[in-house]
């Protein structure tokens, strides 16, 4: 991409010129991004980018000619995104719209499953209600994959527009399930059809009195969470709001910093199968950072007894090797019993066991070298308030890095699994999925992933042959 141009330097010769003027009049930032050269087209290709309101920031949207044709006919300057969601508050019509996704894999797409529920109404392309009997289906082309069976037994084409309205006289808002609107398509791109041709579905909430971003977001989150829970319980349909997540990405760590060529080898060491299973589970959980973190932690936790026991054996061995130790002396034996009693795992805190396990697997030098090879990691781990209730790590020359790492790993684990109700008034809130803090876990995941590898390697159980 070359340098951006000013909006007054470009004339598209289509409705984008009108959209630019309307956006600038409304105080919406506009940019012209130039891409090129295009081997199959002109040397340069100018794209219009408009910053739509998104809470306290803007969300950049590339406007194509077909999008501009639609936006020109509507009051798009009164539309605002709802923070991290693929959701929009249309102030001009008093409605919230949010794209939905399936939470778990299901035999049929969510469009087909929702259309089969009682109460579904059919609409034409202008979203006017129509009689199901007026929808024509070619008998020779009727296939399960191209039609949907409604609750009354009628079969209609799967791409028929529809809506399912949920309302109550005493409720302040009414809710609709339906296909994504043309307005939403013009903002998030694509078409009515999502992956594999499945029709995309949205949730719409009629709220004519709502005009503020934070209020609209609160309504969307509150009503959708209750609605999705009941749909799952009653109909086994698991839905969630589509999110446009902003990741704090960590650079890929260099596995062989010296640049030496390495060949795969037949492994000689035998690793704990249970820990490796947990480690593999964590590696697979790429889209669920909290679950991924806990999987790595549990793999480390598997070795708590062995590393905790190793420290006990070392202390007992040192006592026995003392020339003054007398097996016939009761006081000498009592000192051994006291050491063993103090190291009872039930009497040792989890943080101490974590520290002992990490200390038995690596040292400060290993951690410093790893962090050095990940761009931006040292800065992130040393910055306050990235993740509430989790201490920073200082990499100053004389700082004890391993002890700080153990403290951070343990406190972060507590944020994930405990809440205020568990830990008392001084505890911080539980770390929730999809939260801004959860989106900032990339560096901590890279750290615990590295720790997990070291612990599994050091806790290996002899040789394979």
C-alpha cells in the first residue's frame, strides 16, 4: 500500500463521491488508501475508507462502489458500531442489529435450524411479510440441501427471507431473528451467504428510544445472553454474538536462535503421557485463550508431586549425609520426621508447589533468553494494568525473574478460575472470555507455553529404549 491521499485529491466518478461529502459533513474521518500496482488492472487502485463511530474510537470500513450505492440512499451517518461486536446501532430507525454465529458445530446451519422453529414468518426482498403458500418450489429441484422444512411442514427454498419475532406486551423491546440486512452487509462485507453458502443470521432489537452507544451495547449483551441460554436449554441451539476481536499478537519465537539446521530425530526420552495430552489440548484451543491457559497450567500442575517430592528427598538426603546424623538417636530421627511433615503436599500452598516445579525445570537465564526472542514481550510483561490483579515482571539485571514469573502465572490462573465470591472482598473480578483482558493474553500464553515445554521435558520418565 502506498501513501494515503487526501479525499479532495480523488474523484471516483460514482456514489462514493457523494458518500465522502456526507461523511465529512457529519464529522466522520475519511481516507483514500491507494493499492497497486495491480497486474490485472490499473497501475493504482484507490479505496475509500470511512471511520464509523465505535464507542470511544472509530472502526475503519472500506466502501466499495456497490456499498456506496446503498449507503447513499440511507442515513449511514447515524449508524454506530457496538465496540468489539459485529453489531450496529441504527439510530435513524431505532434498531440494533448483531450478526450471530454458532457456538458449537451442529448438523445443520443456524439459518436452517431457526427457520424450522414455530412462529417463523416469510418475507420478500423488501422485508414485507408474505404467505408461505405463495413461495414457489420447483418439484424437480426439491432437495434437502436447497430447501427448509418449516414447523407446519411446508418446504421453502433455503434462501427465502424470514423472521422470527419474540415480543411481550410488558417487555420494553421486541427481538427478531432474521437474515443479515443489506445495511449490515454494506458495513462488514461479504454477502447474505457466509462460509459454504450458509445464510448469515442476525439478531435485531427494536429500541426506538436508544441513541447512546453504551446503552445499546448493554441492551444487546443483556438480552442476547438470556435469549441464547434459553434457546440452548429448550432447543439445543447454541448461538453467540459475532465478534471482531483485536488481538495483541506476539511475534513467533525463534526455535533455533543460532540458525543451525535441525533434522527431525527419533525421540529417546519418554514423556508423561497425561501431561502431553493436556499440552496438546492447549495447543488445539487456539480460539479459546482462557481454556488454552488452563490446559498448559494443568500440564505443569501434573508434575507438582514429583518436583515437590524431589525437594523433600534432597533435604532428607542432606540430613542423612551429615556425619552427626545417628540412626539410633531419636532426636536425629525426629528432625527427619519434621522435615517430611513440613513437606506434606496438603500443607504446602499451590503457589509454592508451582515455584518448586518451575525451579526444578529452568532458571532465570532460560526465561530471559525466551522473552528476549519475542518482540514486545518484555515491555508488555513490565507494563502495569494490562491485566488487573496480575503483577508485572521486572527484567532488571539483579531481579529474580523466575520467582516473579511463578507469581504472575499463579495470579493469572486465579483470575481465570476464581471470582470475588471465592477469594473474598480483596479479590478482583473473574477474567471473562471475550473480554479486553482476555484479548491481551497472547504474551502470557507464549510464556506459559514455554514453561510447559520445559517442565514436561525435565519431568520425562526415562528412555524409550
